[in-house]
C-alpha cells in the first residue's frame, strides 16, 4: 500500500515490494545464524518456521496477484513442491516416523556437508549482492529494508513475548527469523512468475543484506543474547 501511495508503483511492483518486506533469507543466513545462537534448543521452532514461511508467503503473493490474473498459480505450486527445502523437511519427517538414523560413513558425510553450509552461504550471498546492486528507487528500497529489518521483527517481538508469552528460546528464534534480510525468492518471484519488479526485488535483497549485520546485532542485544 505504501509503495503505491508514496512511490506510485504499479500493482505488480507493489506485490513484489510487499513480498520482499516479509520474506526472509532463511537458508543462507537465518539457519546458520539461529543455530549458532541457540544450538539444538532452537532446531524445532526454527524448522517449523522454515516449513510454513515460504508456502505462506508464496500463497499470499498468488492471492494478491490473482485478482489481476498476473501469476501462474499452477506453476507456483509446482515450484513449491519441487523446492529442495520442502524435500529435506519431508525426508526428515519420514526418517523420524520410521525411526531411521544415519550411521557410520553416511553420518560422517552428512556432518561434513553440514559443516560447509555457513561458508557456502556466505559465498552465495556475496555472489547475489554482486549481481543485484541497487537498481530501483532508493526511497522505496529503503522503506522495504526498514520494514524487513525493523518493523517485521518488531511486531514478532511484541507478539511473541508480550501477547503470546512464548518461551524465551522460541520467541528469540521467531524474532531472529523475522529479522533476516529479504530473501532471493523475492527476485525469483518477480522474474519467473510476476514478470515485473525485478529491480525492486534485487535492490531490496542487496540493501537489506548490507544493513542486516547492524540490525541483527540490535535484535541480539534486545534479546539479551551474547554470541562468541
């Protein structure tokens, strides 16, 4: 709404702006950071959020675009079902239900791969920033970054701790999850499905990621977490 009122953005571009303001970079930044802060205690709330976050955001974008006939809903659902995050979560659920566990060489291999996630994530983020850059209205992109890094986690903080009185670890995971910068899925949505707002999405990813170290430090301090 603000993108349309303040920056005269079109319907499609406004959907992309809203998506970028609410969809977090979970895999590359969120998972490594949150697990490093909370360890095993944060695994359950974190992956519950991972399981529902992207499908809800994609559905919201589809509903917002459907009134204009501007999105291929079938292709969007197919993309969600083929998402490797969904596959990983489904595999984990099946293993838990049937009592399957990795042992021996397979467990060692899985542990080695998991240990490489953080450096690989940082490398991927660097490539994304180099590709994206700031190509859209700086005012609109700044507004998206403010909503993503401050307003979004701020609302979660108030709801988690002061409305629902969640346990500290669950509340902290939710706040940090919300405090992550805009995810690359905003760019994928704009380029593959909506066919508009590419510059807005890429610029939001770049600026929010560049500012994220400062905002994440603020939320860690607010949650009274000491890292390191």
